[in-house]
C-alpha cells in the first residue's frame, strides 16, 4: 500500500479525502501489526478536543431496505449540511452469500456526494477479514469530524449486539404489515431499539404501514419501561416523507440524553466493552504468534490421544513465557 | 457439592449412576478451577482403550420437534440395548426465553429409562453459565461408555457450528411442508447435514411430508458434491415409522466413514478445533484473574479519555508478566 508522508496523510484525512480515508480504514482492518500501529498513530494525531459526532445504528430483517433507507435518509442529512460516514457490521460475513455493502451499485448516489464516505464491509479477500475493528474505524470517523456516522447491521445473528455497543442511537427498520411480519424481528432487538421506523410507507403499502405503526406503539407501551422516550415513525425512501420529523425527534432525543448525561454514560460503557474485547483479541493474537511451538506441541500430543488437562495446558503456555 | 471418594466416584460413573453423572458434569461446567481439575482427573482416569461411541448432532428450526424426536428415536435406540446420553448446546442461553432442556417435563419418558442420561442445558443459575464446556461433557460420556450421544441445538444462531464440531453425524430435522417452510432453514445448515429427516410424517401431514422429502432430495441432488452419501427420511415420533430404516442407514454410513477413515479424520479435526478453542478461553481467564490491576489501570486511563494504542495495550500486559 502506497502512503503519503504522515503529515500530508493527516491533512488529507482532515479534508475528507476519499482515497486517504479508504487507505486509513484499510490500515485498521489489516492483520499486520505495523499497519494497525500506523492507524493508531493517525487516530492519536487526529484526536479532537470535542467530539460532536452522532453514531446511529441501523438494523432490520433482510429485505426491509436498510441500504435504501441509508441512501435516502443520508441524502436528506447531507442536504442539511451534515458530513456522513457509513459502515457495516457483519461478523458473519464468512457465511453469508454476498457482502452487504460490498456491492458497489448500492448507495451509489449517496456515495458520490461531497463529505460523504461509505466504507464497504470488509470481505474475506481484503486484509481485514471479518471487520472486527469497526469500532476503531468509527473512532477515526469521529476524530476526522464526520457529523453523522451510520452503522448498518446485516440484521441476522449477533451483529445487532455489536452495533448497539457502537452507537448513540439504535434505529430499527420495520416492514409494513401485520403482526406476523413483526414477529420476524427478535424480541430482544425491539427492546434494544430507541427509534422504530416503518419503512416503505408509500403507494399501496401506506395503509399497512399505518396499521403497523399503531401495533408497534401499542407493543412499546406494554413492553418498555419508560425511562427512555421512544417513538415510531413512518418513512418512505422514495418521498423522504417524515425525514424532518424523524431528524427533529433524533436531535431532541440526543439533546435530552446529553442533558441527563445518559449519552456520556453510554459512551463510557462502550469504551469499557471495546477495551475488554480488544485486549482479549490482542493477547490471543500475540500468544498465537509467539508461542506457536508450545501450542503445536500441545496440539500434536492431544491428537496423538494423550490426555492433557486444562491445568496442564495453561501451565505449559505460562512456563514457556514466565507469565 | 458433596462428592464420594475418587475411586468410588469413578466406579459409580462406570455404572451409569445418574446422580454421580450429574455431579461430574457440574464439575466440568463450573467456573472454579478446582472443579475443572477434578473433572479432568476423572476424565483421565476413565479414558478407555477403544471408543465405541457415536455422537449424533440434531438441529432444526424451533417447533420442528427436536425434543420429541429425541424422546421417540432415543426410546427406539434404547430398545436396541443402546446406552444413551443427551446434551444440548445453547451458546445463546443468556438471551433466550427458556432453557431448552431445562424444562424437566421434556423427554420425561426417555429420562427414566436405565442407562439413559439427559443433561439439561446449563442455565445462568447453574455454576457453568453458558455451557461452553459441552465438548468435555461429551468426552466424559464417551469415556464412560455411552453408545449413542445425542447433542441437540437450539436451532438458531451459531449453535449449529459448535455442534458440527462435536458430532460424527449431523442430522437436520425438517417440517413437512412446501418450499416456503424449507427456506426457514439457513442454506449453510442444510449443507452441513449428513442426514435429513422430515419429522411429523403422520396423520394429516403425511402427504406434505412426502412432498417435502421429494423436494429435499431434488435440492440435495443439485447443491451437494457427492463425496458423501446422504439421505432423506420421513419419521413420525408417534409411530416410530422408519426408525429401523434410519438406524440401518446410520450404521452403514458410519461403517463406511470408518472404512475410508473420514470418521477418524473428522474426530482429529474436532480435537484440533477444541484445543484451539480451549487454550484461548483458558488464557483469557488466567490473565483476567492474574492481571486484574493492569487491566483496570488501562481501562480507567481509556475511560478518562487517554489514548492507548493496541501496541501499548499488549506491551503493558506483557511487561507486567515478562511474557
């Protein structure tokens, strides 16, 4: 990877240079320590005094139109003068048919707007593999000064939990339709969401969408504690209907969260989560590399049929390293 | 936990004493090192010269009747004189509403038969928490001499991958019904399965079941490489219809796998998987306990807003331990 001198790199990143952003994120997602080091230095050099960015997580079942929503609502936010970065979390990308954002034709219009950057989900042919460093990508996007950072989930499996640990506000997209459709969304996910949006509320689906909205509001009324205000909106990606109302609601919600300090408490809790996640990943990577012989020895003894207890495994690793 | 003297403990386990089996598995699932040590000693003491057991993984979407199938087909196997152990893998048990096997009324008949042992899925109020040591439970069941070890998945999320790494044969239960229902099963799961069984093939559902069988056979024909023979059967848990045919097929399939050595290659690969899994778990647990201060220091610096790079994190942990 060809890189400019450090100061020039930083300067270009501050000016939202698409090519440099791409390179920076690739450094983070790389499995090479030297790349990660450089990324961390960049992140450190960029660290702003005050962080004005807002991270919005977006989930919903496959087919609900997450990319379409991001393209449409993102364009609306862009018109308001916001600088926007889009990421995807896909911890299961090894197993899914296609990468969710890798398809270059998606969000094509949004991706061409100035001060908008869309990071495709790392796929297996890229350096990063599983995209497990997305939290660092988001930290860089914050440091550079993106106003709005949208994080899309694949909407299946465990990606929602990861995104919840990354975002200030968690948005669930729903299909217009009857109770049956609502059940496609796992109970836990609905409880995680701060904002529910019934998508595709246009044309023939308007009535169904309105019915869904009422059902969701009723459901929220019963299942939620009322410590957090939450809301249900209709949205159409075709007409951008309700974009104003949704954005106003988000602004008020965030302001309120900042006032009562929940916003900052949540970010602190997230820092703790990611530190815990990170040291474990780093330690395993380090021991895998430095203790390869011990691990191979243990492995081959076990496959030969020798019994090795848990205590012996950890002692053998520790003995080699005087841990 | 009250335990008998070691030799008596071993002897009772060899005689499939239900109470002692329960205690042994609890030692394994415990988070206390001293319990795990004792379990490992028991496992070492029991290790048989030859392992004649067969591990069958069973999956399928919720509602397909996995427990009912195990109760019915397990009773059939018991009539053949087989000693049977049943486990459940539920890595997501924290989040699901109820434990799958914890409900004592399930598999009630099967659980009362001699030489049958059903291990409920560890729930959070038990020592083990998430049941991540199931592979060791299965090792003990093999060492004690259970002939058939059935491992049930919850059928959602990632439990299938774990079970695949535990079993000699992977069985997928399907609902009778049209193509729509078939799509509820993730593509990857169907490809993992060695044996497909259309369940509830009785009464009004017989026709639908037969149709499903034909569709599955057609689907297998196109999606599978033919390196492994595989089959689709109908089954009724009410009538035990086809139990003979299914068991005969399994016996022939396993015999064939043993002849071409795939059976042993698979077990070796599984040993490698679980060793890799195990040392990582053990290492993280060890460092969490022994390096608590360093980790807390790092944590509090980060939450104060100080920047700490990945390199610094690992160096701080290593410095403390001269790793």
